[in-house]
């Protein structure tokens, strides 16, 4: 199998049609969609000695028939692969790959962008730059469907209406990661039925099922998160083995049924190698809240170190309960043990070092892990960004010498409004002032 490579600038231009191959009977219209794709000179020379006629795969037909791109074109979100079969048949295939735009042309940059939203109105203005969308029940219901300011006039009635419209807006080139309503459902047949409904709605090529890490949360205790003080009685580091690996096993089962999985709720680097055992399509680095929590713990620890005032440790314990480092019942947890635990997190995350001061130590770790994994199609989603500098720091990291080679394995996702701010700068206003005054405000 060969992936088409563009001809280098200045080189002679070779196209598939230059091979002069006769299409298989009945496949002329399909073949006509790819004959003008360029071949690198070395590919042209290799194929010239092997290929005698040309055809397309059944998968190629299914993709074209489903998305119905204009005549002579192939849809975004697919790369064009070639394989020479017995008898000299050059068979053309379309393989799902969101790095590619329409007609098998690579997107402008290796780095891909994603929207973290279920609001069709805010997705639409950004649709042209997106290769992925992520959402979950909270985003769908709380932030959009049940929010009158977002779902204006209650125009959308349910989840399926919203997701169908988002699929229409984004088109074939975007993957859409959507989470099942109840990951704690014990009957896998019901989970599979819900996943199948998304596959029917969004197509097999676009749908990605989000599977969350569940830790100590299970069907028996999840109700604790919904009532009273909404605190879990179990500590995060004391799950049963069955509960801890629930997400991993669900991901593997869904994969057996042909689904790609976005394995989500990944905050710490130590989650990564275990998550990769589930063969996910996406892994994640959640960065916003983790950095804020690390900074808060460091501040309280530094305050105690400077004053030896135990009220700092009491505040630390309260904070660790509020942020689920401790269980809700841990109001009498030993203060020295709280201090030791917090110091361990601050040290592990490198908050006082260059590696972690920007909150991106988990991103660095995950890229290193992904580089050595035997999963060439798995990508890292960097999500939950916030603040003035988090996106610029990620942008700088991905162009650094260490990680430039991994940029094609990364998707950045955020609310469209967060990404939008980084299309501008203060001097945009300054220069627009100059330009518009020069013309008197007229075109």
C-alpha cells in the first residue's frame, strides 16, 4: 500500500492519468475522481513497471456514494492509497485520515484543530479550520440544549437533532467524538445500541465514541455525585480493579465492533501507558484545571514552609477535599499526610521546574509515550486550555526541536471563542486604524 506523495517543487509533474491505465469496466466515474492526483517521480517510475489497468476498492465506492462529493473530487478526511494487485491492477482506496483535505491534499499544517462544543451557532464560523469536534453530555445538555441563551428559541429539541446539524455543518472531513449518556450501564448491548445510533447518524467514518476513565466511580456509587454534597465516599486512588479498568475494557469491546475510541478524562502522565493498552484512536491531556490545582497547592505549601502556620495546611486539606484529591469524609485527614501528598503532586508535575511550570508536563510526557507506542494512527488531543498563555505555550512546544516531529499526531481542542482570540493581536487594531483612516472608512 502506498500513500500518494506530492511532486516536489520544480520537479516534472506526474499524475495518475499519466500512467495511461484503462479503468475497470463500470468504474470510470469513480476513477475519474482521482486521475489528476499528482505522483512523486519515484512513485510514477515504480508504478509504470507494474500497473496495467486501474480500479477502485469497495470502500472507495462506499465513501463516494455516502458523501456524494462533486464530480471529479473525493471528500475531505480521506487519504488516497494505492496498491498494485495481481495482474497489474492498480487499485485505489480511500482511507480515513483527518490530516487530509478534499481530493487527498494534506491540510495546511500538521497540527489539527478541534472544537470543544455542541453549539451549532458557534461551531459554524470555525468549521473551515476544524478537523475534529469533541463533546459530552454536559456540553450537549447543560451548555446548549438546556441553555436558553445558546439554544435560542429552543430551536433544537434533543441530542440527535443537535448532533445531526453539527455533522451537516462540519461535513465529511471532521471526526466527531461523542460520549454515551451512561458509561456505567452494565448491559453492553445497550451501550452498543447507542453507539450504533451515532454511527448511523454521523457515518462510520466520522463517529468516534468517547470513553471516560471512571476510577472508583461505578454504577452503585455514582449516585453520590448527584445528591447531598455530591462527594464520593471513595478516594480516587482506591478503586476496585474492575472499576479502574472499566473504561479500558469498554474501549476494547467497542473497537471489536469497529468503533474508534476517544479515551478521555486523562489528567496525569501515569494514565497514558495503561490507556494505550486499550488501542484508542485518541488519548488526551487535560491541562487547564490541573495547572490551576498545582499552582494552588504550591502556594499553600510555600506559605506553610515560610510561616509554619498550620492554618495553611488546614486550607490545603479543605482544598484537596474540594478538588477530589481526598474523599468527602476526609475532614480529619492527617495534616502532615496532606502536606506530603501535595508535595508529591507538585514534584511529580514539575511545577517548580521548566518542564512543568507552564502546566504542559503531561503533554510532553504523552508525546514521548506516543512516539514509542506501536499505534501509528493514535493521536493526542490537548484539551481544556485556558488563559492568556496556554495556547501560545503549546504552539511554541510543538515547534520545538524535540516535538516538531510529533505535530501530525496532535489535535488542539477548545471552545471556538478561545481559539478565536489567537487569530488577533493588539497591532491588528493599530493597523486597521491606520488603513481605515487612510481611506476615510471607504472601500
